[in-house]
């Protein structure tokens, strides 16, 4: 199972931030080091933001 993280831009379009596949996080290149995923993709996922600038 996969859990995905998205953000909404000014035009209301969704942008993929990354996803958690089972227990392996795959953040998009432009947000690596700024966000992290934690959890088990088949049950739950937590998205943490470490740098909002």
C-alpha cells in the first residue's frame, strides 16, 4: 500500500510532495530535506515539515 502527500498551489492545483511505500519514503527531489514521511503505508502515514521557508 502507498500513502501520498500533496500540497495545493495558488491556482488550486495539487502537487505531489512524495509518498510512503510500505515503510520506504520517497520524497520528491524539490522537497528532500524539508519534509519526511513516517509510518506504515498500508495503515497510516505521518508527514512532517521541517523547513517552511
